[in-house]
């Protein structure tokens, strides 16, 4: 395999982490399911089991929160034929209630992944989520309320503007 093929494989693998984060933040179980092989596994500490069970668990877990936002950085991937190993640094921003009070939670960590290529497709075979650092504090309620009034704020689920992206671009073109 040549360098270009290696780069293409690494790009496809990196996009798994991006799609995983999108799925978590938009509560898109179908997208998250497509990131893992059906016989894949996940260990997030609070959850350890099959990938399909993890998808159900995480959608219910973060689905009760007001919002989540994940960033992925420092993605390093080692290719070994149809298997690859990766380390992905993540930063998670979470907003949820604790005893009726909104809180903001900032957390960082790393995903340690084993990927497999089957046919022409890469997916996660196993993911271990390591937590490195975390901070929780009460949210600014006034800023939260102001954000709710913004018609262009992010949404959980299919109500997010992402799922209407092609129509948004058409509207922008028509306005010019």
C-alpha cells in the first residue's frame, strides 16, 4: 500500500471520530451505530459492553442533558493492514441540571481505538474512553435564556439546522 492509500485510510478513520461526536451531540443513534461494527465493543467506564448496547445507553444518558458539544484533536492513527489503532483527544462541553440548577461541565480525555477494515470500509471495533480532566460549575442562567431565544442555536436531534443544510445553502444563495 502506498502513502496516498495510507492517507486516505487515515482520513476515513478520522471521520469516524467526527461522526461519532456529531451523533452524540445531535442524538443521532443511526449515525452512531454506523461508526461501530455490529460486533464492536465500547468501554466508557460507566458503560462496558457491545456497541449496539452502548449506542442505546449513551443516547439515553446524554439525551437527558440540555446540550453536549465534542471536539476531537491530536488524532494519531497507526495502520497495520486491515487493522488500525488510534488515540483521539476529546474535549466535551456539557450542560445539564443538578438539583434543578443548570451546570456547565467541561471534560477532556482520550479515546483509544481499534479499527477494522472490512471490504472497503473502516469502522470502530473497540473504543476505550479515558477521562483526563473535568470541571463542573453553575451555568450563567441569563446567558442560557438568551441562547434559547436565538433562532440559529444548535438543537438536539433532527431539529438541528445540520439536517436541513442543503436548504440553508439554497436560502443563502437566494438572498444574494
